[in-house]
C-alpha cells in the first residue's frame, strides 16, 4: 500500500516540476517582452514573437508594463497562457491598470517559446490597442487616446478636457491629479468592448468614467470613455458639459465610495458641468420641467436604480436632473463650500446606511425629511 501511494505522489511531483519549469520560461519570455516594449527596442520585442502590440502602442507613453503568469496550458502547437497585465501611463496613472490577458504561444524548433497572440481574457474588456493602433494627443491637462482616429480629430477632445480640469479644480479643489485621460474608440460597439458590457447599455450615453476601462476597477487610474456616436450629435456646449461632468468624476473618485448615492455623485458632476454655462434650470432639466408642468413633479430623490443605463430614457434623464437640482439647491442655500463638504462627509461614511442622514445633520444641519421636502419645493419653484 505504501508503494501504491508513493508512485502517484512521485508522478505528481514530476508534473509540477515540468509545469513550474514552463511557467518560469514563459515568465522570462514575457519579462523580456516587457523590457523591450518600455525600451522602444523593436528588434528585441520581435525576437519574442508577434509585433502587433508593439506597433499599436508606439504612441502611448508608458511608465511601466509587466505580466504575471498565472497558468500555462500545453497545446499540440505550443501553449495557452493566462497572465495578469499591469501597466501605467506616464504622467497620468498614480497606480497601475490591472487587466487579465490570454496569450497564445508557439515553440520554435530549438525549443524556445514565442508569443503568437495577446488578447483579453474571457470576461475581461478590451484595451484600446486591441482595437487598432493608438493615437495619442497630449493637452495641457489631458491625454486623449484614440483607435482609428486622427490626431486632428482628437485635438478637439483635448481642448475641451483642458478647459474642464481647471473648472473642476476651482469648484472641488486641487487635491487630485488634475489630469484626465480620455479614450475615443471608433464606435459605440467598440466603447462597449472597452467596458466589457453590451454596447446597447451605452446607447444615448455620451461618455462614462471608469476606474479602468477593461480593467479590475480597483486602481485609481480613471479613464473617460467616449461614445463617439452620441457625443457627435451634441453641440459645442453639450460636449463641454459632458467632459466637465466626467472630469468631475475623476476628481471626486477618492471621496466617492459605496456610501455615496448616485443622485449625489451624478448630481454634483452635473452641477460642476453646468457652472458658468448660463443655462437656465428649464434648459438644463427639460424632462423634469415637462413633468412638473404636467402636474407630475417628483416626490422623492432619485434612487440608484433610476440611474441604470438600461432604464427608460425619460426616467434616466429625470434622475440626472433631480440630482443636479439637489446639488444646485445645496449650493444656493448652504454655499458651495458646504456642498463639497457634504459630498466628502457622505463618502467618508463606513456604509451606505446612515451616510446621507449623518452628513445632512453634521454638515447642513437638517434631516432627510426636511431636506426632501425642501428639494420638492425647490424643483417646483425652479421648473414650474
């Protein structure tokens, strides 16, 4: 019986050694590949396999790029490798973007490995370079990255982003990176692929801000991802409001937590977005204006569910407008400094339960019932 147990154990040990050896070899290959990419050494990169990623990333300023091999599965022609990729854009990312990749490897006649393909892992979103060569345009406060876009096209986004950053800093403060990275894919479908979600979820949404487009959502490396189809139909003012709104999300990220309701985070971003535009409440909140004038004024602040991208478009618009009016009311009644302090106090709460209630009491000196009643009256007076 002892021998019967020993033989399988010996076989498993040998298998692990072979697997460990392969992982070590593949890790060394990917380390060489990363070093060559960062050093702009195309010859050394080509020696490790396909040059597709290298040629698509020529224009992207990288501060770091590393793979960590998590699994190697041998195939008849080579191997399939799972790896975690971490990278940082120089001058913009305060921490690496993390995303999962699946690489296809072949084996040369001399036994060495080479990479034949590098793609997003199963449930991971695409990175911009998966959609084609990346074009980069650097602004004073922005980096705009496009796939299938000309530099001339991207400069317009950089101009608007460069206006957005100081506008946000003036309202929120300067305790953030004061830089924004904007991704401009070719189409709505490509936007969905970057976000790892069905494109239909973003139809009619001009842009979204994500911690990491296609990444784990855990590192503070924000990306504003544009829906080029919805963005294109906006006027100049609308485009500026959108980019200022999304830049606000970048600035407030550290203060926005699970305790922050969407009426506050989206309302505050709209509040900064519309500052100084001269838009009247009726112009900025057309759907709620219609509802109020038709006798259907809202009775409660919008819930998180009301902000779902798949919600009815009118309901979604009213949710954004209701949140904006709540923040406009706070700024008008208590002052802009108190609005910022209220936002930070809500986000600093350990959990959602009690977060708004405590901040209303400590920062604004009011209660949820009194605040809601005041908001209802404010909506009717502004839009009636």
